[in-house]
C-alpha cells in the first residue's frame, strides 16, 4: 500500500513539474510574439508646400530666340513612400507649381514686359537616403525621375502673342533636407529641390507657331509634414 502511495505521489509531482515548465514557456514566448507584431512605420504620407524660383525659359520661334523671366511662385505637393532598405526610402510624388511672368527678351531686341503665368506638374519616382544621426534630426539626400507637364498663358509687351499651351517632357529632381521628429510618427520635413522639365514646346498664344525646346528649371524651398504608419 505504501509503495502504491509513493508511486502515485511521484507521478503527480512529475505532472506538476511538466505543467509548470509548459506554463513558463508560454509566459516567455508570448511577449516576444507581441513585440514582433507591433512593428510599424515603414509607410508614410508627406504633404508639403513652398516657394519656387524658375530660371529664364529659353525657346526658339522660327529661328529667333526668346527668353522669358519669372517672379517667385509657389508649389504644393504630396508624396507616398516606404522604407526600401534600412536607410533608403522610395516614394511617388505628385506636385504642382506656378510662377508669374515678369519680362521677356526677343533676340536682338531690348527687354520688355511680360504678363501671365507658367504652371508645372510633376509625377516623380524618388529615392532618398537618410543619414542616421541617432537623434530626432535626420538629414537626407537624393532625387528622382519621371514626367513633367509645363504650360503657360503669357503675353509679351501687352500683345496677344507669347508662350501658350505646353506639353510633357522628361523630368527629374535633385535635393536634400532634414526631417525633425515632432510627435509619434510625425516629422517636420524641410528641404531644397532642383527640378527640371526638359524639351517643352509652347504653342504661340496668337496661333502662329510653336516656341520650341524650352527647359523649365526651378529652385524649390519647401516645408511639410510626414506621417508614418
């Protein structure tokens, strides 16, 4: 009888030890899985605005060179991106800019007044390399390529002729900036961009021809908010 009681006690003790070990495993393993599942922030949306300074746009009109100057303007845009590698981000950008015409020069003639505006739209694929500083401040550098649409409604010296409807050209940008964390998953993004649309043809507003092969090159200073999720 005593032997039977000892055997039963031994079995019960073994079962208790096994159960405690299993419970301990569950307690240890569960938090690890929870931490892995909580990782986020690879994707982001960026909204930005800023100022635009466009270089003179030079074109050829029936063998005569024209150059149009512009005042400072503005830009608005949105970008959606994700973390490609540890320090490399890829994004798609859609942005719009507008500048006002100030003057023009016709080859062989003095500078004269110009009126109207030039508008640009960019659809770009960008890559940005983040420089990890180990703080809330993250500098970055990079650029992108894509397509740009430039169009105008300008008038030269109070006349009807001038740069009119434009077209699509190859576009690119180069830039740098700094992102500053201001809240959980929110960063203030301050940056500079050099943007270009190449080889745009502008119809004459008077319908007499085409101002050919104009490059639209702009300097952009912008600020925005980046929301990660």
